[in-house]
C-alpha cells in the first residue's frame, strides 16, 4: 500500500499550474508559503498528486531548491531534461481562461500571490514598479511581481 503524504488540507493550499510532458507527466503547483521560507513552487514526480512519491521544491526568486516541507514527502532533484521541459513549459503561452496573454511563469506568479496574499485580487497589474510605489500595501507579506524574471534554471538548476 502506498503511503499518502498529502492531507486534504495540504491539497487545498496548492494550486495546479499545469502539466509537463517529459518522460512522464508532472504536476507543478504554487505552494502556500511556509513560515520563514522563500516563495517556491513544487514539481511532483507524477501526474496525479495522490500517486506522487517525491517532490522538488524550487525557488521562484533564485536558482535553487527549498529544503523540507510540511507534507513530509521525500525530495528529488530534477535532471537536465526535466529542467528543460519545465523551462519550456513556463515560457509557453498560458491556455487558462483570462490569462492567455501571459506565460505559464506569470500565471504561476498570479496563482502564488492569490494563494498566499489575497485570493480576491487580480494580480496582473502588480509589477516591480507597483510594489516599489506601494510598499506599505503589502508590508510583511511576500508578493511576487508579475514581471519577475524567471531565474536561469536551465543552465544552473542541475548543478545544485
């Protein structure tokens, strides 16, 4: 019998960004931020969350993995082909309703902000400039700007 790592509450705090075809299908989820952790997303080793046995927690803001998590799921490191597939996916045009003018990277940022800051806000207009001009609006909360550049995962993630 397979060990179940994710509780129903854990699943509710994650938003699926999409699936990637690279040897297998993978789920990428914008994760609810853990206290004291930097913003990250999860890359699972299965196309079904319940079937996942491993997870890679990857920083939104730098090239690197995030260690540990409340789900207790064992970690794994992406190989070069998986990193390439992930980057190509994030660079692709989003197919979700109301987000077709964005990439999946930007869609992931929006979903992260909705989950961690304010689900009722649109987030499409929150750029680096907006955050600088309205610094007090989000005091004490981690907000990712829609124009955040994707770190150079392709050339550096496999080395971490």
